[in-house]
């Protein structure tokens, strides 16, 4: 469980206490710089949408199934169009309470539509990943970014393991050798904990 805002935050896994420092305003930029130095990037939703639409068109042409390709392209466009959360500034309603109600209804509707498209999107993505190299490359880039960022965020913020200070390199990051000693079963949970520290949700920000 995430502690309230303080100098350190403790994540207890399997009886081992992992202690993290409170992020500074510079840490998000610092982690971005660290990943950029390693030539790691996370493709944007727009890149995935463009690659998916192009891939479906080409695969449909090759298979002689243009109508089905167009149907799937429409699903992709609808899905990516729904990824952006509802913005209350787009609601033409002067009354604050009425606006809040409408916002909630619109957001619930958006999430419901996303859920209804998810099975189709998963099938489309699987096909594109197997048969359309540009899309597969984006997936590989995203997976690599996810893997490396999970390591680097822990190296940036973790300060103690079981009451023992971690070894740091010249830039103040936990050394790769020290990170390698963390049990593999704990690494994902530690990364999740660290990401919540650096980008807390609304409830955590109020604590």
C-alpha cells in the first residue's frame, strides 16, 4: 500500500521491506532522459492507429477482402478515437452540477464502448502483429520500453532493501548489479509501486 507523502515510502514484499525516496519534480524528466540515452522509446497511440489502418488495407488487398478490411479499419478508428478521456471543457452546460453529471455519463459511455470493441481489437492486433511487420515492430518497441522502464524507475527511486542501503552508480542510480539481486518475483510489483510514486492518482495526491 502506498504511504502518505513523506521522505520515504515502504513496499513490503515477502517480508522484505523495500524503501523508496519521494520523487522530485525533476525525476520524470530524469527517467525520460535515462531511457532516451538507451535509445528506448514508447510508440504513441497515433503510431499504432496509423500502422493498423495501413496494415489492414494492405492485408485486405492481398487477401481480396476489401470490405472486411474496411470494417476492421472502422473498428480501429472508433477504438483509438475513444481512448482519450472525456474533457469537461467540451460539454456545453453552464451549471456545474449538471455538467458533472453529464461528464460522468459521457465517460461511462466511452468506457462501455471501449469495452465492447476490445475483443475485436485484440483479434485485429494479433493478426497485424503476425502479418504486418511495421505493426509488429511497434509492439516490440513498446514491450522493450515497458521492460526497460520497469527496471530504470526502480533504479532511480529505490534506496534501501531490508534496511541496507543499495549501491549507487556515479549518477545516483542503483547499480545494475544490485538490481540483479532483487528476486525476479518482486520486480514487477516494485516497478508498479515506483510508477505510482512518480505519477500518483488523485487519491494518492490528496494524502
